[in-house]
């Protein structure tokens, strides 16, 4: 009926051709993808094998296909310092040398060669030689006679293997020397009391000392001084010597240097604040010493008094037993350790009432560490004077000293 044939609109025609093109492209892409993901056949070191597409020569080594690998790093002693640490494996590709990053294509022919061995580098370094702590002499008083210094050893060694080739001592270490000494000749004895001041017991000890007109040395804890400043002052007022037993009674040798310094300094400061005495006498808790502790003590110019007679009063075996043990071990120049703090010290006070009169009967004189120091100084001065003028000792004139030969 109609005179007109119905034409599809132009847009619709375009749509159809687009769809066809897209389909063709998708198929093409899929095909290339399929083809490119297919393993390639290559010949490596005479053997045919397949490798993933996109492989490089270096991948043949990692995949274990190539017969050769990197060379080794050879140590200074000739042994292998690091397997595979030498030059990398080298390749020829289709008869020509090729870098390891070269890409492989199907039917390539590869020959691999093991990389060269390399010699490890030699380095020179300085190593510290630790110094020793040496003790000289015997006795309860100790002093630092030499600070000690580490030595230096120059070493050449393999950088990787760490094997030493040469070792030369550039500087010898010098020992730290700690001298121990008996205080002075003569029948002197030093009573020392640790861990106070402590209510009741410090006062008890002071009362007994006063009764017998005897002076002693008190190694106080900074913490206790802060708690009982009045007792600390009383000790000083009654003529006794005060020493520093650190601030809080830690084992110094186990602390880091900064903490050791703090313990010593704070103890001393607390004593100074309460009593006005700037003591240099120090007794590390538990007698815990060692190089680190000595360094700090020496930096603060302090002196150490340990003991040679330990009353072990802190074990509380009874006043008689404490006294008997002290009396048994005391000899001229002894430093006796007892405690006026750290617990119930009633036995200590009672033992003291036995010890003092007994030692007095035996002819001992009780001195404090300060008095002992004074006596030592006098002894030394007298000895020095004697050395300077051995023959003219009696006829030496006071004014002639400047003309003497040294
Ligand atoms: Ni103590």
C-alpha cells in the first residue's frame, strides 16, 4: 500500500557497525593475550626449556634454569665468605654477549657462564682493650692510686668474614690500681655505724659512746638524714665523724654510671644540708665497688673506708655473740662495722657496752676516720722529714730547708 520503503535511521546503522568492531577488537585482544601468555621455548646451556613470556636473562639464574650462577666472595683466608657474593653470571645470547637484563624471545639460544669470584675488602679498625682493676696491699682503707685507661688495638680484617689478618697493640691499657691500707701503726681502732640516723638506736649508740668518752664514725644514708636531720646534727655536735653511705642504699656496682653518681652526690648533699659537713668519706653499701664506682668516687674526689671487722649485728645473734665476734677479730688499725639503722638495733647498743670497755682494757684507743687521717698526715710528714735529713735529723735548722738538695 505504501509508496515508501521504511529505511532504518542512520544512527541505528552506526550502532550496528560499532558493535561489530568492538567484538572483533575484543577477540583480537583475547587472542594476543592468549598468545603472549603462552610460555616460550628457548635453549639454555644446550637444553630446550620453556620460560614465561617477558623473561629476562637474569631470570634464568633465579629460576635455576641456567647452569651458572654468580661467583663467590672469597674471604681473606681463602674460604668462601659469602656464597654468590662475587660477580654475577654472564650470558651470550644467540652467540653474542648480552647484559643480564636483556629480554628473551622464543627460540633464543642462551649460554651462561659463572661469574668471577671476588676477594673481600680489607678494613682497618681500632678496638679498645679493656683495662684491669688491680688491688694492692691489705686493710680496711682504700684509695684509688691510678684511674686506669683502656688500650688500643689496631686490627685489619675481612670486611665480610670478620677474620683478622693483623693485630697490633697501638697503646697498652693501664691498670686501675686500688690501694688498701691499714690506717696507722699503733693500737688504734675505728668504730663505724652504718645505715642511720635512725630514731632510738642512733641515740642509744650516741649515749654509750658518750658514757665511755669514745668517738666514732657514722656512715649515713641521705634518705635517713632527710628523715632525721636532728639526729644527724647531734652526731656531728658530739664530735663524731660523718661519712656518706649513699642516698638510698643501692648496690652501686649494678647501677649505670649516672645513677651511681646520683646516689653518691645526693647522699653527700643531704648530709651537708642537715649538718653543714661536706664529707669526703664514702662507704658504698655492701662494699659494692668496681671500676665504674671508683671512677665516680674519684671524679668527686671522695675517699673510701670499708672495714676489716664485720660485727654482723644485722643478723641479731644476740649482744654477747656480736661482742665476742668483734673482740675476736679486732687488731691494731681495725675498722669495725656495726649498724645504728636499718632495723631493730637494740643488740648493737648492748654489744657496744661490752666491746668498748673490753678494747679499752686491751689498750686500744678509739679514733674517728678524721682523726686517723690527721695521724696519717703527721706520720707521713715525719717520715718525709726523716728521709730528707737522715743524718742531720737532730741538727737540722728550720730555716735551712730551701738550701737542701732534693
Ligand atoms: Ni649499709
